[in-house]
């Protein structure tokens, strides 16, 4: 992992993300972040393990924006699953 990845991990932890038993994987509730072998992260939820790929921010200025994007993607995916469940009940 590069220095940039390590700095971003500190931002993740500060925002409530915890490391899982898998190296370079972090979790917040049902949300998942997995650092792949490049400068990208796989973002997912328990129901959808790969919602989107997001680049690791290049600097601290973009780190908070990236965390907001990750959390928005996860919230949106959960909402889509909820709405699909309601629609199937009708």
C-alpha cells in the first residue's frame, strides 16, 4: 500500500470504519470497502458486495469527499434493495 492509501485508511477509521479479518478490508455496519491491488477500492454492502469501484483519493483534501461518496453509494444501494422488496410485496 502506498502512503496515500495509508492516509486514507486513517480517514476511514476516523469516520467509523473498522478493519475486518481480511487484510485491507473495512466495514461500517453493512457497508464494505476493499482495497484492491491498484489505486482503487471496491465498495459494497452485505447484499451487494460490489456496488461500485472508487479511486483512492490522491490527497487529504479529497479524502472526506471520497468517504461521503462511498457512504452515499452504500445508502443508495440499500434504498434500492428496500424499494425492490416493497415493490415485490405489491
